[in-house]
């Protein structure tokens, strides 16, 4: 269905359809706009954990938490990872536990601050969930310094 009606957003789609059955418009709409997936992260040496940093990709606007060149992002940042149902199957641990895609993949409900529940795209910022005001851009530090900015370690 999504293939034929790419711009359609069905009522309460996130509760009624699986991730693979969303239309492109629903898929994009599901993102909470937190910007956390645009922070640098590393696999630990033994690959059992993911180390999250507070350093954002150079294309992230750290105020709006949006990618500055979303449509062309893969041409500019070659290792930008597109989030797909396949990625979620393989490594959902790579996304923050608050991520809407990860929550639905794990059959969990969206949080109250998600715009689809609150009706307001600002609640993700107001509740301190987004990266607004606490991250730095990679353009502000040297590449070798990024690993000194690990702020959270999660088990895979
Ligand atoms: S972590 Fe998930 S919900 Fe947040 S911006 Fe990235 S894709 Fe969207
Ligand atoms: S290119 Fe854009 S979407 Fe990709 S990681 Fe950077 S800021 Fe995020």
C-alpha cells in the first residue's frame, strides 16, 4: 500500500501497522526529531557495548536538531546511515532507547512527549529528550578528540 500512496498518513498508523507496512510519509513522520542518531558512537573493543558521545555530525543543526541537508545527506556524509526496517532487525541497539523506530520495533508504545501523542513537535525539546543545547558539533573539535567525548555506554 505504501508503494502506491507514498504521501498518505493514515489515522493512528503507528498503532495499527507494522514498520514494514508504513507509507514513506508515515515513516518520515514517525521520527521524533530528537537528533540523537546523528551523534557519533563507537563499538566497544569487545563489541558488546555501544559508546555514545555528545558530538554531533557536522550536518546537524544543534539548535533545531535537524539535518541541514537531509535530502542530499548521503552524498555529503557518506557514512550517514539511513534508518530502515532492515537496519532495525540487524542493529536496533545502534539507536537510542527513546527512538520511535526502535520503540515500535520492540513493540513498545511511544512516549507522551512524542509529537504523535502530544500533538506538538516541541515537546521532544521541552522535555529534554532531544540533543538541543547539550551537544557540540564535530566541526568544533578535532577528529581525534571525539573519543574523549563518550557520555554513555549501553549493552547491546
Ligand atoms: S533517534 Fe530516532 S527518533 Fe530520534 S531523530 Fe533519530 S531516527 Fe528520529
Ligand atoms: S548527514 Fe544528516 S542525517 Fe546523517 S548523521 Fe549527519 S546530520 Fe544526521
